[in-house]
């Protein structure tokens, strides 16, 4: 999923392993867009890449305004936000763990969403 936002020039993408903090998901991807149109382009590309890779999209929230869009891929939750929303909500501060390893996977077994997290887009 990082490749999907990188393809659309996402600003400062971060992948956080949150598996030790919650049972809801293993990883969170947080990325900024430069405008609502940019956020929409990244959202569309993440959804397209998820479909191409056989990753089930459990839900999306925020597509009506494209200021902060959440895409639930079960083991990976993607937050695509305007720069203003990202600064205001500061999700990295809420979810980062000391000594966290970028891209570290949780011991729950294979997952299509986690496996495609760092894949280059096709």
C-alpha cells in the first residue's frame, strides 16, 4: 500500500506497527496529500491496488470530503489526510511505539494486506 501512495506522490508516508497496541489491526499507514484532489487520487490508487492484489477492502470513511480518508484493509489501515488534518490529529504521536521497526509484521500469520504493504505497484 505504500507503493500505491508513493505512485501518487504522497507526502511523508509512514508505516506503523500497532499490533502490540490494538487487536483491530497490525499496521497503520499514514500519508499526507497536498490538496483534496491529491488525497482522492491516492485513495483511488490504494483501492485499485488492493483490488489487483486480492486484498479485501472492509470499508472506507471520509470520501465525501477527502480531507481525511480511512481505508480499512483489516490487517492494514490506511489514513490519507490533508496536511492540516494530519498536523491537527497527530496520529503518529498517538500510535508510535519507542523502538518501533518500520514494516515489522505481527506474528499472526500471512495476510494479503501486509504482504502488499511494501510491494511496488504493478
